[in-house]
């Protein structure tokens, strides 16, 4: 499998980031003041573009060796995670994979359709 096995370290990191994110959301409003209550196109564009650019930078600049699971050589089957994204790969996760794919597609099209 291309996903690393969960362990205690992963669970602790996930819990830590979740707590940090919730504190940021809860108390960030106090720091920001009325910033989020005054709409502008510049703020909206920044909210959309900054996370997209940050994620794209991480994904496209991370060496392939780092993107693979520890102890797994993706050259064995000829493709890494990013090279082999397909519905067939999603189907390997059974009903959960297919359901998550359908939900992602529905949310995408709901957001993409003009109102």
C-alpha cells in the first residue's frame, strides 16, 4: 500500500495540529479584529490563492523519494502516487474509496456551477 501505516507518533502529530488549528480559529478572530467583516476582492483572492500556492509548492517541489512511503520503492510497480491516480486505484479502497470520490466530485461541481 502506498499510505504509511498509522502509529502513535502520527496520532500525536494529528492531535497536535488539530488543537493548534482549533486555537487559531477560535482566538484568531480576536487578533484579526474586523478584518474578516470588511469584504474586499483583494482579501478574497488572497484567501483563495495563498493556500493553493503553498500546497502547490509543497507538492511540486518535494522530491519523489520523499513522497513515497518509508520502505517502499515505487519503481517496483513503475509508478508513484502522483503518477498513478485513477479510478482503478480509488476502487482498491472499496466502497469507502468510491464514496469519497463521489463526494469530492459532487462538492466540486456544486462549487463550480454559477449561481
